């Protein structure tokens, strides 16, 4: 009986690995392989698309991609550091609320962020390099605050005290202690932001207009608008190589970051001049972060020269911009996101269990979809599932599958720490007290995991709701999601269309905020004190 | 309930953690498992609890072989070193966990929780959040949690290890009183000689995964099995000569006024002063004296050794173990 049970649990462990691996093989490796095959093989013969790669347009696009990602990263670091400092070093009323608010831009869908900047900026720069850079800073500042801030807060305050007693002046302490100690966290945050900006899609597509293209948007342009799959695949090859390099570098930096974050640092109340500095930084940062969403809401209510709900009521009526009435898009989004969340959990839970029990390789494999951009996945799906054996092109299922893949890393990342935190001794303590294995699962593991599971589901849902890069490649014209509908509206002239885009953005923002609020609350309550 | 480990062997990842460990704990007896870190004492405890499957030997409870019985059916209580309380349950939820998974009726469960909390001196704390407890309180709740299912044997893994100072002394006193009152069979793991002597009717000294000696505290102090045990118990006057060693217990070294030696150190620990005295021949001896009128460092003294406090023991060498 004992042996039987052990065989069963061994089978369970194997299944926990097989399901995620199979899912990744079919829905990640195959599509990317399809891009490679399309770019490197023509009519069964190898064919390196040198003409595309050396083309001057390609060079310009690649250069702009690199340039905007670098500049965006530097600006984001500069914008995020003051807030990271204030939140890491000081305790003040409302700090936890501010920590949560800082995350809001990061969970906002890229399409919403881009539209918010269309609403905010004056017409002459609303589609310009500046708009792109500002949107990237707005979107990614949370990464800097979270990554650097958490590391900063975890550094032992006594190091500075020790340096002071050894005779280091305040300036020397910053130069010789703060800077080198923070360097790994800064490098890690920078590499993450760089990756996001390098693969940025929705922001560039909307704010870059026809003038500014990155590799991502050019792939979309070639594949979906000009139907030049060969050129698109060749650009995809370039993008894959660049992303792989960036992921490798960031992975290395992440490892260097290592432990360090254990100790909860000694945040203290600001004193004297610090109070002013902290207030300026916090109020200023929050004000700047609040501007784009506020502008968005205002624009959605602007009708002619006055204000009203006309753009919202118009969502109920058919429009030439879409094949369906806009409110259908909201239904579609909810439907797709629900399905995507279910798939992401079904794959992510066993994957997280496997990773938590020590399968490092799977961990890396599961993070790959995060690196390979959503638009690449969409394009890969387009190529791979266009014909038998797996023809999903006309099936609505293709959208939630792609969204689930994008959401998967978030699910795994939020579950693994929780699974690891269920201490082996908790299970042992329960067993010694007479709990059967089933009771251990029900009484100990499930309650401890309920909140992380809610957080994972919420994250998956929010990510799927806002997913644009893959969806825009795959969704059928008569099944638009909200982000796709927003994109279509923005692509058409006229106040009605812009207004509809703004209104849909507000709806999407409200949906995502509701989901984020619920899961962040679960997260805060679930955190052991 | 009587607990016996019979020739227990544990091999983990190719290295031997326990080798032929046999201890017998009578019903109502309290045994301290004493050893330095890495001696395998915690592993022995895990084997008794059923959390570690031995690679050799048997575990007996009242004569019945329970080696293959899983921990949740053994009816043994275990207190972890750092409490290991369930963070998602309050004090009552933790203490009542055992009765709950045993499907006792609610009224009985509440009574067990109240009784166990009363035993550990935390009556009325049922609704406290366990994450707000101090270290000492958490350890008491862990003890109450282990007692609530009324186990036949109680195992404690360094229960005072995470505490220090007066808190530690108080919990140690409370534990002793509690064990005596409940007449429980107790196995208690510690690396602290004083704790083992205070809480154990008998003490099993573990060394490199083997039992070096099992005896009452008095027997251990009177006749340590070998020079290693003598030193581990804190005896400094151990003089090896070939295969034999002479152990002079510190209280047998009498320091009187006179000539022939000089005091080189005097460390006071409350009423007791530990003296180190160097004889003119070069040999150093440790002695203990009490009171306030004691020799000072640098003072010339005479030494008188009580022959009753001198024991002849064998010399332990690690290779002896490997051969055996």
C-alpha cells in the first residue's frame, strides 16, 4: 500500500513536469521554431535572408529600437530612484498605499498607457519620440521603485552607521557604500526595463505613428499589413537574437543580486530637512504618475466643448471602425481572459509545484515567454497554427492560448515563493499531531496557498485583459478585445473615434484596477507579519 | 508509554548519520539526548517521531514495532526548536489542531485547548495571533499544541534553543515541573549539558551518530565512559596517557593556603568560582570553590586532590568507532 502510494505520488510529480513542458513545447517552442524556419528555409533549402538583414530600413529600425530602449531605461532609472529612496529608507503615513499606487502604471495595459499619453500631450507632440519615451518611463518606473527599493530597504542600516563611526562623511558614505551596494539592483532593474522597452509594442504602435518603428512594430507591419512573411520572419530572427542576449545579461545580473534582500531594513521616520525631501519626492512622483490617467478620464468625458457621457453611451452602437458594437469587445475581453486565466492556472500550478520542488531548468523555461515578446508569440502562432496538424487560425481558442502563455510567467512567479514558504516543518508538525496526508493538504497547504492562488489568478486575468501584442495578430475582426478595439478606433480620424477609444480605455482601466485591487489586497493580507 | 530505538541506522546521501543507536525510555521516564551539533541527536528524534525512515533497526512503542507506521498514526508529540506554529491559525487553532484532525467533538476540543494552554501558563490566549507571540510564548504554544492530543510520548528538539537568559531558565523550570506533573515519557534533545542534567532522569550522550554513554546525570558525572565524554561534560582535568586517561573532577581538587601552586585564573559564575591553578611542576588543574572568600589570581596555594574524585577512563579515538 505504501509502495502503491509512493508510485502514485511519483506519477503525480512526473505529471507536474510533463504538462507544463508539453504546453511550452507546443505553444512556445513550436511557434518560435516556425519563425526560424520561415526566415531560414525557403522551399526546403536553407536561405539566410541577408538582403533583409542588411537593408537600410532594417538598420534604421534596429538602431531606433536600441536607441529608444537605452534612452527610456536611463530616464526611467532617473525618474524612479528618488521614489525608491523615499520608500526604502523612510516610514511615513500612507507609505503602503503609495507603494501600491506606484504599481498601478505597471499593471495598466500598454494600449491604455499609450492612449493616456495621446490624451495628455498637446497635439503636436502626442505622436513623437518624446511621447514614446515618456510613456515608457511612466510604464516602467514601478520596476525601478520595486526592484531597487526592495533591495535598498533590505540593506543593513548598520553598514552606514559603521562607515560613519569609521570617519566617512555623508557624501563619502553615499559614494563608497550606497552606490556600490545598490549597483547590482540598479543593473538588474535597468536590464528588466531595457528588455520591456526593447520589446515594447503597443506604445510604439500607437504613439510612434507611421514615422517611428521598432523591430516589433515592423514585424507587425510586414506580417499583418503588407503580408510579407519572409521579411517579418527575418526581422523576428534579429529580434529573437537581441532578446536572447538581453535575457542572458539580465539573468546574470539577477544572480549577482543573490541573497541580500533577506533582512528587513530599518526604515525610520524622516527628520528635519529629510521631511521636505521625502514630501517633495513622494507628492511629485505621485502627481506625475496620476497625470496621464487623469487626462484620459477627462478626455473620455469631453464632448465638443463641454462634458458628458456621450462617448460611453456610444459604445452600445455599431460603428464602422469595428465589425461589432464596441460593448461586444468588453464581453469578448472578459470571456477570453477568463479562459486564459483558467489555462494559465491549469499549466502554472503544476509548473510552480515542480519549480518549487527544485527543478531550476523548468523555472528558466517558464520565464522565456516573458522575454520573447508578445508580438513575436502572436506572429509565431500565426505561422505555426495556420495549417494542419494544428489549425487554430479560425478558432477563437487561439487568443486565450496566447494570452495564457503571456500570463504564465506571472502565475509561476507568484506561486513559487508561496509554495517554498510552506515550510517542510509545517507539514511535519501537522503529521506528528495526527493529520493524515489529505488533512495536511486541506488544513495546512491549501489555506496557506489560497491567497497566493487568488493573486496569481488576478494577475493572469489582468495581464490577459490588457494583452495586446499577441492578440492583435490573432484575433478575428469580428471578435475584437478591448485593447484591439481601442487600437482600431485610434487608427481612425474623428472626435467620435478618439472619444470611443478614450471611453474604452477608462472601462479597461477600471476592470484592471478592480482585479489588481482585489489581488493586491489578498497579497497584503496574506503577507506574514 | 515505553519507547525503544533498537540498533537504528540512518544513511542519508551515502553518509552515515546514525549507526547502531539503541536507547530504551521507560514509561514516564525522561531521557535527554545530549550531543554536539552534527552528532545525529535530532535525526534520532525524527526517527522516533516517524519523520525519518531508518535504514536499519526498529522503533518500538510499548513493545509494538512502529518502524513503518507514519507519523500521524504514532500518537507521539513533537516540539520543534523554533516552534513551527501554523501562521494562518490563531493560538487556539494551533493548539486545537491535533484534536481537530482526530475529529473530536467541538466541546472536547475547546476543553483540550483550554487545558493545554493552562498547563503551559498561557490560559486565555486562545484568540491571539501566533505571529504576535514572543519567542518564549511561541515555544509554550508549541508545547501546548503537542500536549493537546495527549500523546504517549513527548519529543522535544532543543525546545530552549531559541531562547536565552532568564526566559530560558524559567521555561526550563516550568518544563521540569510539567513533566513531573504529567508523568509523561519524554525524549529531549539538547546540546547543553546543564539542560540535559536538569531535565533528564537519564542522559544519552551521542557522538558521531553513536551512543557514547547512557546514564543518570550523577553516574555520568561520577564515571564518564571515556576522556571525550568527560571533556564534553565540561571537565578540564583530563590527562591522557596511552590508552588510559585520568579524570580529576573539579570538586575533588581542594585549594588551601600553602605552597606548590599558583592561581592563574578565577571566573565567578554566581556562587561558584572556577579556579585554574598551575602546579610548580607545570600541570594545570581546574577547581571549583564557593563563597566570597576565595583565592585571587597570582596567589600562592597548595593543592590537595581527593582520591575519591579521580577516575581512570579509556581514551576514545575516532578510528575505534570506524573499526567497530
